[in-house]
């Protein structure tokens, strides 16, 4: 729809209008969401969720599934993400903050509050009197 040296504007298969950077890795800017708060938008959008729609299945899908299932190895199946799909559908602004911490979250709470987080999932190596030398073994 529009292209410059630094970005392109595209309409997705779901109907969202996105401004995507050409370089680097960044979440696209949502200019128009795929799912608008209208009955018409929902009527169009819910067709995308219909698992029985033949357009959602690639040609030869059954044969591909059989071939993968008969292999003697682990196969990764990437199906989107917990944050990615709702963000793409609704244009939700999902913030991520990564902070290296010494295990004490007291100093991090002001940062979380300032960022506007309402859900926080800190992931840390336990500091409950464990031996840190054995934590990585």
C-alpha cells in the first residue's frame, strides 16, 4: 500500500493495516485493527476462526501430518504466542520489560508501577538460601 526506505504499510489477511519497519526487529505499528468493535467487523473476523473452513488447510495437509508423525524425531510446531495473536487481532499494546536483578524485587516494584504494568511475571533464579553454584547444573 505504501513503501519507503524505512517502512512499508500493508493490509494483513485478517484485515489489519500495519506499518512495518524494513530493518531490525520490532512490533509493527497498528494503523487500523483487524477486529473493530462493530457487529460487521466481528461477522467478517469470526470466519477466520472457523477450523472447518477448507481455506485454512494447505493442500496435502493430511499427507504432511502423516509424514511428520512417522518420523523418529521431535518436531517443533510454532503456532503463535500468548501475546502475539491478541496483539495482532486487537492491536493491544503489550509491554515487555527485562531487568537483570539480584533476586530482590523490592527495588523493581517502582519500575513496574511506572511502566503501567498490571500483570507481572518475574522470572528469577531462586534466592531462598539455595547454593547458586549448583543452580546451573
